[in-house]
C-alpha cells in the first residue's frame, strides 16, 4: 500500500495506536510476569516488523559492499542504500541529496561538524553558543573544540519551567560568535525550543546554526529549508529505525567548503602517496564501509512514520502527555521537572526523596520500562538542583491504558518506600 493511501485511511479512521502495536514484536512480551509497558522511547524506540524484515532481507539476499562492486548484489545494495538518502532528503525537505550525510547517529553528526566546520571556522577567542538544555552529545564535542582552539562556550539559560529564554539568548551574541548549536526538543524535560526564532536571530548576526534534532525528528515535521538551519542532526533509532545510523543535513555551501572528517575508502577521488583528492559531498564525509543493513532498514522506518504522518503521531503523543501530566500530578509528593508550555511527549519527575533509580527498579518489576538518571544532560539536572529524574517518554504505539498502568506503578513505589 502506498504511503499516501495508508495515510488517508488513517486520517479517516482516527489514530489507532492499538493497531500499530501489532507491528512491533518486542511490545508483545511479559516482563517480570506483567505485559511490557514500554515508556523509554526518548532513549530508543521499538522497531516495526518492516524494519526487522528489511535488515533480514539485506543479509539473506543482497549482502554486498556498496559503491564498489560491479556485480548484481553490490548494485542492489548500493541502490537501496542510496534510496535511504533520498528518503531522508524528503523527510527533512532538504534541497538536494548531496546535503544528506549518512552517519552513525546524532553524536557522530555533531562530532563531524565540530571537527570539520568547527576546526576550520573557530579560532582563539571565538565563542560558541549552546543552551542549558543540551544533551552531552551537543556539549562535549564543542568543549573539545573550544579547548583545542582556545575558544569559549556561552550558555543560553532556561527558566524554572525549562523554557528557553530568547531575550537572554539575544544578549549572548558578540562579533566573536562563530556558531550556535541548540536542541529542538530537550530529552530531559521535553521542552520544544523556539528554534525558528533561535535560527533567525543567529542569522541576523551572520552566525550559522546546528540543530540537534534527536528528540524532534520522531515527533515534529521538520523542514530544513523553512527552518533555514545550517546543519540538522538526528538518529534513526529514535525514529523506529536501527541503531548505529543517523543523518546529518548540511547546507551544500558549508559541506563543499568543509574539509573531510575521516580519511579512508569511498571518500576519495584519487590517491597517490603525494596527494589525495576527495569526492564531492556527501561522499567526502562517508569514509569506510558503513552500516549498510542499518541504512537500508532505515528506509522502512521512514516509510512507516511517513505513512502514519508525523502530525498525527505528534497529536497522539500530545494527548498522552496531557493525560499523563494530569494523572501523575495528583500523585502525592510527585514533582514534575520540565513544565514548559510547548513540550514533546516526555514526562520527567521526582517522587519525594525516593531516588529515581529506585523508582525505575520498582516500575520495572511491574513491567513498566522508563529511564532513570541524568539522561546525559547533567547541566539540566544541575539547573534544577537534583541528581536525576525518572522519565517516561511516549511513542506512537503507547496508549492511555499504559499510562494508567504507569500511574498505578508510581503509586506502588510510594507504598514500597512509604
Ligand atoms: C537531544 C539528544 N541529542 C543527542 C542524543 C544522542 O543521540 P545518539 O546517542 O543516538 O547519538 C540524544 C540521545 O538521547 C538526545 O536525546
């Protein structure tokens, strides 16, 4: 069935999460004697059968290296691999497939930009603007660059609800600002940042912007041309695709000017011991044999979410968020961390003085999978003066009944530690 037809059917039928659940084999299991309630989607999403089957098919039928062999298997693998690039281009509405670099994930994409664009354009005394919401992946690569170059990091603050403060952000620019790198959705709090304004303001200062879309791409329709961002990164495994695969979008003018990232096979045009010439983007940035099976299976994930439609997914997850917020707010001693007006389906909380790890352990015994910890966002925890939170995060297959189970399990934590 074509994506368009499937999407039309879904629109007329309303959003039926229960129906989608049938597509995800891992959801149908018992955990400690209870049906699994998987609410750790911000960490990684489960995979639909189509993704699992695409991986299987590649290894069974098409296993070959890409861009090299003249034989049929290699042709097929190359065709399918490149088809993912075109699908990712459409998913982000990028102007050209040349602007899509297939990476290992968000972390890999950010490191690539830091080590190429960053090393070329950031010098001693220069400044990079981040926000207080960032995941470690969007902090540490810039710190490493800043240390190497003698540059510095400026941090745009958030308020007590986890809201990005645009007025404070504006004050951070100086003639030394060389890059802004900010998330579109916070993984720890769920805050949706005003990314359009963030980009517009940076561009008024002629400063390029990298958007960390790891938590946005699974929930929000992204149009990189409309956003006018310079770089956009996300991971396949959070969009119902395989681990170890991701996308880096970059404006062609930047990718053309940037030096390569890693050297090796596939990224070169000619090699002699005297001099090597490089391929054009995106291949210049894709050295070595990649995760071919993963990239090919990622196509199936993009088809899957596109068929349902990100707007429909976002509306469903918003409904779950509102329902869960209202329910959990009534649990005695529960404190929601992150109450921004615009949020994606992430609910971070603490419960009295019970350690979030203990919350996670008790919930696991009830079959409820959440994440507990600092969520690779220690500066966010520091901002709220807590070591960690418990975090439930929603995906397209979650239901209100599962939130009822979560609510009951959280109340059980109180009984256990009461
Ligand atoms: C906002 C954000 N950025 C970056 C990352 C890193 O993604 P990956 O580990 O897939 O590279 C994550 C992962 O949780 C994230 O939530």
